[in-house]
């Protein structure tokens, strides 16, 4: 998230995982922690059971941790800015904020204060459905804690207001002096094993490794020298995946290399995605299995899995850790870095021979590549090059990682790493408050599509199921997709547990069995995107957050019909 990177250095946990077990209060929102981050979920349970930490859960679904919580707020989906502003309203109104911290370490407080002034608990109740008294209790409890940690995940970010939601949480944390202290912070629980590492190393359209902007000429000059390619790096911000699909459909994007992603099932409004991929002149997919996306490719490049290669993963608390090869890859599969280097070498050679041909006619377009480039001998060599160009990784190398992981920033060889960020001062200097107004989701229920559809995960499967659905044990426990529905709604539609229903949105329709549950509130259904037989992303809305470019996976409007 570009906006966040600017505000907080990057979208990583500000604090370390083990601080969960030493803090006084934990506020968890938009995170089904025990199913999606079971290790962190266990830490939260231990903190509550053994250390008497207070737990506040804010989630439209009755997730497992609700059982451990002192306070559970159940907002309507997509109303997070409203309840967070409401908590701030109470905290400011009752004088519970940390005046000294706000004065010494932050800026922009007054503008935020003016905005939240309108969000009385009674007004917030109208928007969110959270009883005003519960909101007051939660606000007082959060403000009273000496140290309070906020944990959040996709229930906060996968909205057209995702960036606003995170800014509001930052307002809340800063108002009570909770950023830059042990046991505090604003902690996004990152999703994939190495999504943090991928972002840190520049797998984003707007930044080079270490979140250094591609639009900064000094940064570009530094990388041009460090990479010694002789190629001028582009200073243009690239497209996100969600922008590439429309570009392909409009003929502005000709070719794509997809590495380890299955967007035909995982992207919002996915029938649109398949059409976009089919419109390309060239689609290359690099994966460990022949996925739904790979089936559309002109060329499939077989990759080695995590257990079949060396490298590093950086986890959600910014800890860089070694991954070691345990098995040989099957068949012709290669490690991703080997495939990328081999591709780059071939492309370089093509460009070189084209240039040789052109220079005979006297018009050289780009400077030639230096030969010998892209012939790394090992992942360690690539890591050293990265560390040399990335201040936050500068002190990390494979030798040091032999003795355990290191948390960035780790700027020099003897630096011990950094458990929590923004100590004494924010990375950007002063912490900035943002005035944020509540905006409803892009699509809300109406007469024709009366239900909210929320989507997410269950414990037993991973994303599009390419890996977990190959496990017989997991398939035994969770063999098929389903629609979670509240008992009241089921009754009014004449549906009983296990009945087949059709779920229809403005974009598509799917069929699945109903699972009756009290996890969903009335008026809301839930499904996962784990099962290709129940491709829930045919339904979801591809409206994007303007800054994060994340689609609104967590809210769209649907109709439910019983299938006879
Ligand atoms: N078993 C398993 N674990 C996984 C994954 C997996 O596929 N399977 N995927 C990994 C990845 S990449 C990710 S990103 C994480 C995701 O981890 P989570 O974000 O915890 O998982 P989700 O199921 O997407 O659920 C988000 C939570 O947000 C709540 N929610 C929905 N709408 C709203 C809303 O409007 N406001 C608020 N405050 N909450 C809302 C949902 O009820 C749910 O509890 O999980 C990671 N871990
Ligand atoms: N409706 C709905 N949709 C969602 C979400 C939601 O909550 N609701 N969540 C979104 C989120 S947070 C995420 S992260 C995405 C996930 O979406 P995707 O990343 O598209 O889903 P995966 O199924 O994890 O696909 C990863 C692919 O990588 C392959 N793979 C695994 N290891 C390797 C490797 O080492 N090398 C290579 N080359 N390939 C490998 C796997 O076989 C798999 O095909 O889904 C998003 N989509
Ligand atoms: Mo994710």
C-alpha cells in the first residue's frame, strides 16, 4: 500500500509477535486470527488466559477469538471508519487521549479532532449497528490500557476504503500514544509466507527494494550503478495486477509473465480476468502446478516448491529467515530465481543481436547489456547484492541468518535488528493524523440483491486450493465449498442445512450447499475462494481502493435462491 508505505515506512507489523504476550490490551479487527494466523492466534489466547491481557474483537462474524474477548463489537461490513471515528470521538470527548505524546510526536491532530467530532456513538450506531454503550466501553477500555496493540488483517484492507480504514486505526493508536512502544503498535498480519519479503525486495509497481520510489532520480541512479546492467531504469510507476486486466482488454498490455499466482480464481470479478488474459498476445505462467491460470498460458514454466530450493522468507514481523532445500525438484522444474535468470539472459541476447543488426545501419537505441550479467551462482549472491542496495537489509547476510532470523531495519553488520519501529521518533519524523470521513462500500444491499456477501478463508485450505486440495487429509475434513448463512435468514427463505442454493450478484452466479451458522449475522452470508467448483470471485466486486488498488473482496450485494 503506497499510502501506508509513506505513513509508516512499509506495511509490516510495527511490533514483534512476542510482544502480544506482554501487552495489556489487544484490539483485533478484520482478522480471523485462529484460522488464518494460528501461531499468532495461540499467542493471543495465551496472553488472555495466562497474562490477563484484555481482548477486544471487532468483526462482523463471530470468529473463534470472540469467546476470549471482554468486548465484541459486531459492525455491519464495510463500516470500519465509522466505529473507529466513534471510538476516537469518545476518547477525545472524555479527555482520555495522551496529550504529551500527541504534542511531542505527532502533527495534524486538530483536523482529525474536527472530523471525529461528528461521530457520536449514537450516530455511529445508526451506521454500524454497534450499540452506543458497547462502543463507549470499548473506547474507554482501549484508552485506559497502559500499552495496547492493534492487530488487523484483510477485513480492514479489502475494501474500497481499505487505506482509509488503516489511517483511522493509526489515528486511534497514536491518540493514545501506542506507536513506538513495546507492546503497542499497528500490526497488519501479513498473509503469505513471504509476501513481506516480496514487498521488501521491490515486487511492487511503485518502488525498488527497500520501498525506494521509482520516481526518485537519485534512487534510480544508485540502482543503475549497483545493478551494472547498462540499462536505463524506468521512472514510471507500473500497473498493479488489478490495473493490468483492463489494460489487456483495451489492448494496452500485450504480454504477461505470472509467477506463483492464480488470478483466474483469486481475483475479484474473475470472469473479466480470464477474458483479459485471453486477450494477451503472450501469457507465460510459472507455477508448481498446472493451475486454472496456467491452462490459459501459451507457455508454462515449471517451478520448484519451497522445500526444493534455498532462499529467505521475511515474515509478518519483518523477520528475515533462511529456507533450506530439503528435496530435489521433480522433472525439469527449477527454482524461480534460476528461471528468471535464464529468461533474462535469453532476452538480453535477443536485444544484443537486434542491436548489432541495427548498429550496422548506424542507429543504436539502447546501450548494450554487459555480458556475464544474470549469471548468479547462488541465492546468497543475489541476497548480498540486494542488501548492498537496501539500507534496511544492509546488515543481513546468509552467514548471520545461520544463527536465526533478523528483524529489519538491520542497517549494519553488528546491528541486532529492530523488534519494534518508530521508537522515540517516527520514520517520517512526526506521526501524522489524517482526518477520515466514513464512506459506504461501493455496493450495498438493495431490494434486488438484499444480502451482504463476505468472502475469506477457512483453516483447512489455502487460497485457490492448488496445494491444499491435493492433500487427502485436508480434503477429508473440508471436501467442498459452502455458503455460511444465519438461521433467521435461512428460515425466511425456507432453507435448511445442506440445501443447495444459487447465489447471484450483478457480475455472476454460483451454486453451493448452505451451512447454517451463528457466525454470520442476519442479512450477511459468507463463502471462501478455496474451491474451484464454487468460484466465489465470479460474484465479487472489482471496485478498487484508490490508493491500495485492492478490490472490495469483503463486501458485495447478492441474492440467494433455493435450488429445488
Ligand atoms: N488457513 C488459511 N490461512 C491463511 C490463508 C488461507 O488461505 N488459509 N491465507 C493467508 C493470507 S494470504 C491472508 S491475506 C490471511 C488473511 O487473514 P484474515 O484477514 O484473517 O482472513 P479472512 O478470512 O480474509 O478474514 C478476515 C476477517 O475479516 C472479517 N471481516 C469481514 N468484513 C469485515 C469488515 O467490513 N470489517 C471488519 N472489521 N472485519 C471484517 C471476517 O469476518 C474475518 O474474520 O490469511 C493467511 N492465512
Ligand atoms: N474472494 C476473495 N478473493 C481473494 C481474497 C479474499 O479474501 N476473498 N484474498 C486475496 C488475497 S489476500 C490473496 S493473498 C490472494 C491469493 O491469490 P493467489 O496468490 O492467486 O492464490 P494461490 O492459490 O495462493 O496461488 C499461488 C500460486 O502459486 C503457486 N506456487 C506455490 N509455491 C510456488 C513457488 O515456490 N514458485 C512458484 N512459481 N509458484 C508457486 C501455487 O501452486 C499457486 O498456483 O487471493 C485474493 N483473493
Ligand atoms: Mo493475502
